[in-house]
């Protein structure tokens, strides 16, 4: 066939590219694979492919070369042959370009995720500032370990306030006149503190759930 040299050259180029792709994919760190797992690196018209690994592209180029071989056997018109060759060439070029830009793509994806997390933290900070509980350190809201510490702290405070209320109510039974009024006022104050403490406990529990929810879905 007069096109044997063309087909042989394309198959040889594919073999060479396949080895480069295998080396590329084998060298990918797990972190890079995870970062890029949902990323489309090519126009859909070129490849159906997701993630940092490029080997799926080799099979698609191989299929194109086989289709070209069939078209040559059928002696289809020159325009059809030229279009098929250009498509194969575009695919070769795209994969070669992807081989040298993986590092850039990984950094871009890492930056995108970092920016998304920063926006999420900013949103949480804004919610915290408007929550009425701004007296809880803002840094606590960004750390699940500190959130649990803050929760335990408030639970302990609530127990102490409840004990104080019981103590004051016992004292109230034996108080008279000004002492009784003073004890009643102190009980009211303790109830307000207890209410505020319980609200804070609910708030912190909600923050813990909101903090852990994206991590749980991300790790699935």
C-alpha cells in the first residue's frame, strides 16, 4: 500500500508516546492523582479523560489510527484522509503538551482548592462574627480539636452554673428580707448565664458538624 510508510510512522510515534506516558503516570505522586482526579485536561473533542493520568489517551489515539487504516483500505477521498490525519496529529500534540504541563495543572488545582477553602473559612468567620458568640476566639472556629476543647469547656461551665443554682435555691429557703432578694437576683443572673452557655454549646456543636461534614464527604 502507498500509505504503509505513513501508518508505520504513526504506529511508531504512538509506541514512543506510550512509553513516555507510562513513565509519566508511574511517577505521579498520590497527592497529585487525588488533586486531579476530577479534572478534565483536554477539550472533549480531543479526549474523554479525567485526572492526571494520561494513559487512557493512548487507546483513543490507537483507535483513530486503526480507523485511518480502514479508510485507507477503502480508498476514501483525500479530504477525509487528511482530516483523520490532522485529528491524530492534534491528539499527539495535546498529549505531548500535557506531559510537560502536569506540574502546572497540579499547582493550579491545589491553588483552586486552597482558594475554595479560604472562601469557606471567610464565610464561617463572617457567620461567627454575626452569631452573637464573637467572644469565642475566632481561631477556635477553624480547628476541630479546639472546637471540641471549647465544647467541653462550656459543658463544664454549664454543670458548675447548674450546681450554683441548686446551691442558691437551697439557701433561698432560709433567707429573709434583703438577703432573699439578693439570692433571687443571683439565681436569675445564674439562669441567664446558663441560658447563654447552653446557646453557646448548641452553636459550637453546629460548628463541629459544619466543620467535619466536608471532610467526611471528601474522604469517602
